[in-house]
C-alpha cells in the first residue's frame, strides 16, 4: 500500500523535475511558431509559383481558352479572392487569439495530477445577440450577392451562339474511349456524316452543340480549357456546348468513375481554323479504298477482316459479314443506327457488343492519338506540326502501335474477357502485325 | 390466460436450458462480450473505430504510393479501384461514424446525468451489429484472394457501373450487404440515444441546459434516423439487382441511373453532417474548458446546429450538378447549398468569440479543437466555391473535391474526435495521455495533413481527376502528387506517435500503481466530470439536480461580494466518488452478441450461399427469443461495480419482454 504511494510520489516528483523539460518545450514552442510561419509562407509562395507556371498543365482549369470556360473563370476568380480574404481573416484571428490570450506553460499546470490552478478568471461572457445577428446577416448578404452572379452565369452557359455551322456532334462514352458522330446538318435523328474516335475536331470560335450519351456506364465529358464537364448517362441524352477562342489541341479526361480503366480514358479537342476544319471534314466524309492486291496492305486487310473487323468498322471496306451477321452487304451506317440511335436503346448490353462498338478506323491516321488518347500515334505530334499534315509528315509511333495490336490489355487495363476493352491478339505473327500496320497506314 | 401459460412455458424453458440465466460479473474478457454498460460499449466502439482507422489509413498509403509518380505501377488499376473504394467506405462508415458513436455512447448518459441509455441491451446490439458489418466489409479485402472481391465501384457506387455486368465479382455485394448491416446498427443506436436524451435527463436539465455536445449528438441521431432508411432502400434495390436479377438500375430495361444518385445523396449529404456535427460538439466542449469561459452564444450554437440539421436535407443534388438534371434544379440546389455555409460560419465565429479574452491553455485537446476551427474553415470555404454551380462543373470529380472533403472530414471530424480522445481519456480510463507526446503527435499530424491535402486543391484546379489509377508525366501533376504522398506518410508517423502515446501512457500509469487522475483533471464544465474517473459502472452515486447550464462548473465556482469569481468547492468535494454500491443496474446479456453474429451469418449467406444465411436466421431468431425470454435481474439485489451476487434460477418468475 505504502509502496504504491511511494511510487506515486516518485512519479509526481519525476514530473516536477520535468520543469526543465518545460523550458525546453517553451523554446520548442518558439521554434514551432517560427517554423510554422515559415511553412505557411513557403506554401503560399509555392502555390503562387505553381499558378504562374500553369503553362505546363494541359488540363488546367485556371487558364481557359473557351468562351464558357472563361465565363466560369470570370465568375469564380473574384470568389476565390473573397474566400482567400476570409481565409486570412479567420486564420489570422486564430493566431492572434492564440498569441494574445494564451497562458504560458508553467501557469497552465499541465501536470498528470491535480491539474487546475485557482488563477484569475476572465470575464464570463455568455454571448451577445447583436453580434450573433450581425455575423449571421453579413455572410447571408454576401452569399446572396454571389448567388445572383452564379445564377446569371448558370443560365448564360446554356446559350448557344448562332453561327454559320449547323453541326451537332453526338458524343458517346464507352468503356474506355469516346466516339464522336458528326451531324453536319444538325439533325441528330439521321445517320451521322462522320464517325470518329477520341479526338473531337471543331472549328475555332464556333459554339458546337454536343449531344452527350453513353453506351454502358456513366462517363463525363470534360475538356477543362474549354468548358466544364457534363455526364454521359446511359439512356439519357445531355445537351452541352463547346467552343474555343484559340486553335490548338486541348486535352480532356473522363471524369466520372467508369470502371477499370477510368484513368486511361482520355480525349482531345482539336481546334482548327474554319478553313482547316472544312478541309478535315471533307476528307472525313470519304470512305476508305480497298488496298491493291499483292501489297502488304492487302495482306494486312486479310488479317484485319478476320481479327479486327468484328468490332472495328472501316467505312467502305468492312461489311456485315465481318460481324457474323447474315452475310448480306449492309450499309455501315445501319450498324450505327442499330447501336446508337437517339432513343434509350443506345444502351449496349453485353449481347450487342458487336461491330461498331469499337472505334471507327476509317481515318485512323488523321488522329494524333490512339487507345483512348492514352498513347500518341505520332512521335512528333506535340511539335508545331499542323494537325492536317500528320498522316504525311508525322513519325508513326510504330513500336507502341504494334504492342497495342499484339496485346492491348497489357498496354492499358481492360476487361477484355468480359468484352470490355480490346482483347489481346497474341496469336498474330510479327509478319501479320507488320501487314496490319501497313493496312492501317492507308487509312488517312 | 395465455400470458400465464406463456410465463409457465417460458419458465419451463428456462429451467431446461441454463443459458436463459444471465451472465454475471464485470471482470475479464467475457464481461466485455456480454456487457450492456454504455461506457464499455463506448470504449469498444472507440477501439473498433481506431482499428478500422489503421486499416483505412493503410489503404490510403497504398493510394498515395500508386499516385506518387506518373505511370505508377505499385498496384494495378483494378486493385487501385478496390483500394480507394474500400478506403472511402471504411473511413466513413467504420471510422468516423463509430468513433462519434463511441463518444455518444460514453458521454451522452453522463452529460445528462443518467445511469445508462434507455435500452442497454439494444445498445450492445448496436455495437455488435456494427462490428458484424465492419468485419464483413473488411473481410472483402482478403476473401477469395487479396483485393479479388473488394467493392470497386467507389463509395458512391453509381449505377450502372455497380451492376453485375460491369462489376461481376462479389465486391459490390459486400458493399450492399455490409452497409445494410452497419445501417441497422446506426438506426437502432439513433432511436436508443434519442429516447435517452428525451426521457432520461437529470432533474432540472431542460433541453436548453444540455451541453452543446449532447445537442449535436441528438441532432446527429435525428439525421441518422431519417437518412439511413433512404440509403437502406437504395442498398436493398441494389442487392436485389445483383443477387436476384431485378431491374431497378438496369438501363437496358428502362431504368434511369439517376435514381441511384438521388437516393444515395439524399442520404449522402445529411451523412456529411452526421460525420461533422459530433466533432463540432466536442470542439464546443473543449474550447470553453481551456478558455475558462462559457461557450459564446450557447443558443446560437444550438440553433445553428439545428439549422444545419434541417438545411442538410435540401442540398443533396449539389453532388449532381453535372449529372444533367437540368438548369432549374441546379439553380435551386446551388442557392440552398450556398446558404448552408451561414450556420457553419456562425459556429466558427462563436468558437473564436469563446476564445476571445479567455485564458487559453493549449493542452493537447485544445490544440486539436483549434486545429478543427482552422482546418474546417478551409474546407468550408472550398465548399462554398462548389456551390457556385458553373464553377463546380470544372471542379467536381477532381482533386479539388478530394481536398475539400478531407479538410472537412479529416481536418474537421477526425481532428475533433482525436481531440475528444485526449480530452475524455482521463474520464474513461483514470489517467491522462502524455501531453508532450500528445502535442507532438498533433503537430506532426497537422503538418502531414496539410502537406497531403493542401496540394490537392492545386492538383484539382490543374485538372487532375479523381479516381484515376495513374496519370501521364506530360500532365504536370507529378510534383504535387509527390508532396502529397510524402505528407501522407507524415500523417502516418503522427498516428503512430498517438498510438505510442496511448501505449506508453498506459504502461507508465500501470507502473506507478494505477492512481486515478481525479474526477475533474481539466477543470471542466460538464456533468460527466462530476463523478469519479474512470466513471463507475453506475455513473453517479445519486440523482443530480440541475439548476443551470454548466451546472458542474457553477458548483465549483461562485462570486464573492465584489463579483469576483472564486472557488466555492474543489471538484473532489462535489464529485461522486462512485462508492455507492447499492444501485440497480441492468444485467449483462448474451443475446445482443448472438443476434449480431446471426446477422453477420445472414450477410455472408446472402453473398455466398443461402444455407449459411439459413444458419444465420436460426441464430437470429434464437437470439430474439433468448432476448425476450431471459430473466430480468433480481430487482432487490444491488449491481454496483463490486456486485458479486449471482442470478439464481429462482429469479425467472420475473421474466420481462423487451
């Protein structure tokens, strides 16, 4: 019994001899104050640097070039500033109160036993109704003002400025790539004039209405430099609009979690001058030609028709036979009508995953990326090479393309055994793959 | 007539089966399994939540490792999806909610001067049911191989990606079943605690004399009561879709996937306040104590909590601004979301006003509480920027959101709960955690936290999407991701320091013969400090008459003739010493545990094999019968902490149901 008491006394006195430790902790405190100030200042400096160096961020929302993106930035930037001011006021108040009203270590008596001291009490203020009402009203008014501007911008974003282009693009998300169906006359109930994948090509300065859909799960279409995002929901068609004040290539990313390869589902918006766009459009409308017999490309076509054409369409060459159908020659567009009409039937179940459910490859070589824009199709695409000159002057990223054909699930996650994503073609010989690439190189 | 018969047959059953007597004693590990004591249940909630916190934290570190560099290959895309899903589910449902339940269970009866909760056996059942759900969910990590059957459709689990077609393994089944089970636990607990607060307050403790923490917990229970049925409906539909091929979310059969989103977020947004309000309550207890001032604007604090509780129901669709629900809906929810910032702001300002002209003692709990004020403000401000719907179309599903809700849930809820651990640790265990280690762990955690989640604001604005398993070097996300990863390991060090503090403080205390720290080690204000530490099994030796808010503080301090505050009595003189052994307490019971196990078996059975479920149903029904038929304890025997009396079989005449 007495033993325990003794031990307790030792423990207590040990604690008291820790007074020296308190001196240390006071120095420590000064150190902590100083270093935390340094840390905070440093962090803010770094943030400023980060924003200044924003050029290196192709997906940045901070430097929009689209009309809608700029409207959003014009709305949010002043609010960021207001929020920043409130941030500094509150954090400043916390630090000031801390500094001004803290009780020093020895006075606070933070012992293990008998904690409190009978020191002075501050005035026991229970509250102040006027102050409370004041700081309820001030933020209310501030937020009311903000909501007015929010609503104005919100409804303005739905406007589509009229232009000489009637074009509407149906954007279809699918695990894990994007398809674009161009309706040049603006009528989405007729078959599209152009079907392409991953790269949405639009003319500069024109509001292009989008009609966003999905074939399987929810995706979200987002080109941060041009506009905010809009979900692609199966069974629904969502209106959206995209516009760019500048030409260039702007990267995007699917931003609704859509399963295994969600992070690898990217896209690009390519903004061309109106002339270039017309040139691009006129080329895209054309069908591909069958390669001449005896050439490597023709050999490649043979492989393609057996290995690839059950999913990939090349306008003018692939036919219904390739998708295990009845064997009658069918208009390529029938497939699209079947699979991605404007009704809720656009939804693809596992059973209907047949030709047309993989990217249309008719003009593969005119695109700068492949595999859901995860890989570059041309090694020099990022230099100042004109987009329309890619098939001619681009250096084909042959190594990656061949690897992709040989074993796609190894190059980008896919659930190919569940018919989601491109299955491996490991049985293909190097010769087959060479021939395939030769065939694909004709698709410009 | 039939009642008599029932009693006779029941007593016959009792004679035949010895198990219908009730377990005895309050020592040893078995007594923890069968306890109905709200304090022990609270401690078990806390321990379980801390365990799951380590699990969820480990998952977070894997996420950060994978994202540390571009083209990360630490874990594959499939595993990554599972890890971030189970991280979210774990942290929300198995860490923050039960940690808050730990404080609710331990403190609510003490703060209102009650002996226990209204339904002690139901309370025990809540815990075992929660643990059953937690074990089931966590076991998905390794059942059938590591991360082979883990939920992988995100904690938000949007249809149709959560359907069998797109997530064919059993992960989402675990999610649907496990969350229904933890939902039962929370729902039962909510009813129990609401009845406790409304019916069992000490004499004179009117609603507006209750501590702010009690108020916030009460509001939280009401939110749970109304929010959980909504998610339960959604999970129920999902379960039928997955297990029995119904078509609630099957788009091919005409379903609209937005149904899931609405159901999920009608629950999901109040859930945010379910997570944060308990921490607000804790902060509202800590700051006055260490400012030596009463809480500033008590009525406004309570009213703003109630306002948050109501407004929280009208903002759910701000999670769906880009879902295509139409500009009018977006406009309405943008405005409602904006104004929910007002009551939250009122709270922040009231805490600052409480500190104003106080005598601030920066103990570990105070550091955590002020940390909440500071960090939650950041989360609140970024929250307002999300309410700007057009801007949200840029920010949503980016790391800006990840930053935002970690500032709210980690910087707000978790820091508050950790502050609560340090503050009430002496009350629960009779000794304090070491202050030096406590402060050090706080600073390490705070710095790590800011280095982890601060940069995510920048990453989000630079366009980094959430839930992506990796990114490309050319996207320019590498630097801040590396900073965040380093920060996450600093947090891990801080957590390890906290655990070491728990371990070493306990060891030191045991070495010196387990002295009690005394009833009121912090010079605090609430009734929970008016009894011995650790709180005796029966809480208070006698009923307490409450005459004002902060009753305990007013008993300690009075004013002299000059109006100066002087000590009227020392805490030891007022506090109950727990010596009254003549208090009747409910006896322990086997059945809450059995019922929990039964539900867990039903859960596994639904996922794997209905025969297991049948076994579970047997246990479940048996437990309910046992629950109803087991004898009430002998009302004439005392059941204080040293009660050694045993229940004889002769007691069973007093069978009660319920």
